């Protein structure tokens, strides 16, 4: 019972305790791994110690019989441990060198240049102009050799290299050994073999000699090849320390694999700096120069003859440049180039990729710095390969002139006008022949040749080409920039046309304005056909052709200037047999008038209190208001004829301004359809007051107006109000009362104001008529008020002052002001 209570008391602690027990193995593993991860060197040392101890034990056991297998296993274990140690060191060195290389490359990028000082930015910009610098600054280029390559037979073995020895065929065995610091490898039964400084192939031959003592078949006998084969391969390679000094971006000591070359070390150091040489990089080994590198050989040809593999303590030295020149302008690769030995201007141009397509190759301008000042040299194209360059020279390649040295031009009435070569067209006849000859419309009587002289003035040469063809005059010899112009007969003639106007279906009138090109033997029927035929409204019996009179009497007052021909044209555009095929002449004008009895349907509109409202077509030209009301069925019982109004709209044409045909057509359509489309400036709208009651009583009377197209006749309902506006105390709408006069409605609106101009009050009736107030003696006689009327009382205007009244008013005001000033001064003096 006590245990149960104890468990209940600590039930919240048990999960945490169980979690701690589960995580103890992970903590112990982390504690054991931490020192190894933090200190790879100590691990390597520990492994090395273990290897040494194991080696000692194995050596002791090797003196006893039957321990050969144990000795071989111990040797392999030591080799494996040493290899692991070298792999770890190589990995750390590679990471360190990679970080150094990335730092060097990052310094050369644009993002890092932003943080540089102005002097450093200028130095970096100058370096980028040097040919070859971009190779070392390029982050994408990584010339570090890959370890996973076939074993080079000329590879020189050194301390730290791992050798893998394979024996196969008749006898089989494998050995993994590491070259000691003293240059030996230890192989069971073969003993210690010195291999340092020897190539892989030499090591293989030495091992064959060693193993042949206890392995049969390694050496062939009796003319037969060896039955047992032995090969030597590289495992893990050693790390060598190389010094890169001189004029490089980052001089210092670099650790590389033994497979690396001198160029790899130079790449690690960032390459030559702004004064470093790209043409002579020396590799010094044990105090002697063993190789010379020409980086241009790699950049141009893709290989370097002196790029040897580096060895421990090699020194790669980059000296100063001796001769360097700059090329700018129209070359494929402008920049600064270093010249070696006896290289000339032509060699530098080849390094620059040669000329651009538009480069001027005939002569180059070279600026040279002497011991005192500058001077300029002109070098011809034939001297490029022999011209000696000096350090500091600047070569500028210009653009070819934008002109042709052998061009002639022909234009006009030839088959192929354009530009031609003077070499192939030296004369006028040859040029016309190369242009595929003259056109049929060519006017050969006078050909113009515009010649450009040496002083760039233009000379005109005119000649008759017929005389040239007939050998009457010699052929004209052409010169550069000659321009031959052969006119056309049509260019010297006025363009002939015929025109048609009036009632024809010319759908392209806005484009051709009724004009059509004249062609020979063109008839009246042909022209009407081109104009789209006759409209329905055409007056076909009176089609006129107006022709210019070309032979009238000069100076006569009644001289005839034109003649008119009239024709009766059928709807199928045929004429009668007597006048058919009437041929037109240039500039004839055909007029098709509108038929005098042809009128399109015209519509008026009736709105309001009629029996049938809507549009009504005018039947007779003299249809009147009464006729339209009669056709509409008459007025309804609610109609108020006294308020009837006739709204008439008319299209205005201003003769002083150009006609907008589109706007006019739109306005005309709106009038015909009875619509009002906004405010149109070319439409005049007026309201005509009519007395419909009198018109209906006496149809055809003087008051019965003749209707026009687009008229709108409005008959309102019976009106029962009167509107009072203007200068009254309370403008309002008053109910119409029979027997009430003008003054009564003014009184119901509050009466007149002091500013009311009573004698000018007027009334506007529903039909649009206006009646004014009349004066009789000293009394105002106001007009009669009808239902729906509008009373308006104008405001009295202030009277205009003449000059004398203005002066009198100003004088009075000035006197009042002076009096006020005198009063104030007198009051102040009394006080």
C-alpha cells in the first residue's frame, strides 16, 4: 500500500526518468566522438601510434615461423590507417586551399569591387584589360586535377604516396603500401624497397625483380611472355608544398597534391598581377630553373610545354613584364598584350583575334612614349608583320569610311535601278546593259548624269542616248559616285483623268473625289461603269459630258471655253445606236443630275394627345398641319390645342467653313428619324407657336403651316397651372383659375419686389408665343393668362451714370470724407 502511494506521488517524475535512461547511450557516443571531430590531427596521431605499435609487434612476430599471415595483415592494417590519415589531411588542405581560392576569386568579382577603395578599383579595372587575367579571375575555371584518374607512368613516387601492387594470372596477390619518409616501402618477403624519386614504371620493374625470387612466372623464359603480371597503381597521393612568389595577386605557400602542375599553383595564387609577366613563368627546383611557362601558349593554343608537375619545395616565380602594348578600336578582343622576344605588331593583332568586319585595315595609328614626350606613328598594312613594337605603345584601329570607292547609281526608266560597281560598269552603255536595259517608257532624248567632282561640287552632264547608241557621240566614261537619271515619258506629261459627279454609285468618292485615270479609247459607258453605275435618282435623259475647248479664238470676249454633249443613258448603261461608244477625252467631266420629280420619303412626327401618335409620311409637297392631324385621327378629349407646338430643325451649312460630311450625314439622319442627338452646332432648332384651334376650325387657312421633313408636332394634355418666375417675392406654380388675371397670379406669388420691372413683365404661352405688358397713360395693361402659361417679371437694372453724374458722385463722396476728417481733428483739439 505504501509502494502504491509512493508510485502515485512520483507518477509525474517517472516519464522524465525513463527519457533520461533512453538518451544515455546517445550522450556517451557524442562524448566519445567530440574529441575526434574537433582534432583530426590528434586522431591521425593516435592512429599513427597504433600503427607503430602494431608494426613493432608484427616485426617481433615476423622472426617466428608461421606468423607470415599475421605480418601481412598487420602491414595492410598499418597501410590502411596511414592512408586514412593522409586522406583526412588532404581533405583539410583541400578545404583550406578552396577557401583561399574562393576568397581570391571573390575579391575579383563585381560585388567585392564595390567595397574596394578608388585606387583598388582602378587597379582592378586595369587588370581586367590585361589579356589572360580573366582566366585566373574566372570562378568557373577550376584547373585542379581530379584524383580519380589513371596512374601516370611517369609519375615520380615520393614519401607519403600510397602504392597498390597487384599480382595476377599464374599467382595472385595484392599489397597496399605507403612510402615512408625515408623513401622505402615494406613488402612481406621482399623486404624494404627504396622507391622515392623513381617513376611508376621504374618501381614496377624493381618490384618484378624483387618478387621474381619467390613468385614464379614474373619473368618470361624460352621466348615466352611472363605468365604472372605485376602492376603498380597509385592510391592516395601525397601533398606537396609549393612557393609562388614574384608579381602575383596572392604570393605565398600553397599545399597541392603531387599530381598538380605549375599552372595549378599559379591559378591558386590568382595569376600574375598588373605588372607580372604572362610570357615567362619560371619553375625553380633545388636552386635550378627546371621549366619556363608561357601562359599565352595555353590561352591561344590550349597547351603549355613547360607545365611540369610540382614537387615538394618547388618555387614558381613570376617576374616583371618586359614589353607590353595596348590595342583598342575595331579588333575582336581589345586589351593589353605582352610581347615576348621578337614578336611584332602582326603577332599582337593575332593575339587580339584580328580585325573586326568594319575595321580600317589600310593603316594603323600607334602612339609611342619616348624619353621626353609622345609621338604618333603611321604603319601601313604591308608593314604589320615587320613593325617592331615598344613597351607602352598604344595601337588604335579605326572604322572603315562610310563611303564606297567604286559605286555608280542609275535610276529612272530602267529595268533594275540601283547601285552598281564601277569596275563592272565603266561606261554609260555598260551600266544600262547591267541594269537589264531601258524600259519602254524611257525618254532617251535627254539623259542626265550628275557627277561629283573632286571638290564635292555637282556637275550636270546631259546627252542624247540615241546618239550614243548610233555612235554619233562617244560613250560616256563614268567615274565614282556618278548618278545616271533616265526620265520617263510619263514624268513629263500631265496625269490625265476624267471625272464624274452627281447621281452615281461612287463608293470611293472620299478617296478618288470622282476622278478616274484616263485610258485610251475610254467611252462614256466605261466611265459610268467604273463609277458604280447610276443611282435610282439619276436623271438619265440629261447626262452631260463637258469638254474643254482647246482651239477657241484667243482674245475674243465670247470665246467658247467648253462644249457640252448630252446623252440619254439607259439603266443598263447603254446608249442609243447613234451615240453609242462615245469616246472621252482627257479631263472630260461627266455630270449626272438628279431627277426633278424624285423625292425620298419624308416623315413628320406627331406626339401627345392625338388618337394615333407616331411618324407620318408626307404625301404631297403642300401637306399642312391639319392634314397630319386628320391622318392621326384628330385630338383626344384631354388635348389642349392652345398649347400645341411645332418643333422644327434645320441643317445649317456655313459656306465659309469646310463641310464635315460625316457630321452632316449624322445630323441629317437624326432629323429624319425625329431624334435629337446632343448639342449639334450645325443644327438649328426652333419652336414655332401655332394656333391649333384656329387651324382645325379653318383647314388650309393662313395659320395652317406646310410641314417639313423632321417636324415634330406636340399636342399637350389640358394644363391647369400657371408658373410665376422672376423678380417676385416667392416664385411658384399657381393653379389656373377661370376669371383670374395677371395681377392675381402675381399676388399669389407674394407680389412684386422693389426691384421688379413691372412694365417689362411678359408671359409665355404653352404654344411658344410670347406677349408683353403694354402701357396706357400711367397704367400697365398686362396680357391675358391661359392655362400652362409662364409669367416672368424681370429685375430692374441700375441706371447707367453719365460723365457729369460720375463726377458729382465722386465729389460728394470726397467732400464727405474730408468733412469726417476735419470733425475728428477738431474733436481731438478740443479734448
